[in-house]
C-alpha cells in the first residue's frame, strides 16, 4: 500500500533531527507532498519523528 505524506506545519523551531527527517521524506515546506511505500520500518520511524508536522493519507493512484 502506498501513502501520501503532506507537510502541514512549518519546520521553523524544530530540532535538527526533525528537519533531517523532513528532508529524507522529500519535504521542506508547507504543502509539499511525497508518495512512499508503507512497508519499510525505516520509513515508519521517520514518520514517527515528524508526525506532528505532517499528514498521512492513502495514495489513490498508480
């Protein structure tokens, strides 16, 4: 299953670890989104670090 990750909150005032995780998720500004496969444990760990900054929804596309 694929998921779409959308950044909903600014990274200003966040820690360096959170900023690095946003970059690894190909995000960086409010409204930017990326699509990922949901099966990777490393991906789920990155999401856990920035869960208050992003919104995750099921991807309905190819």
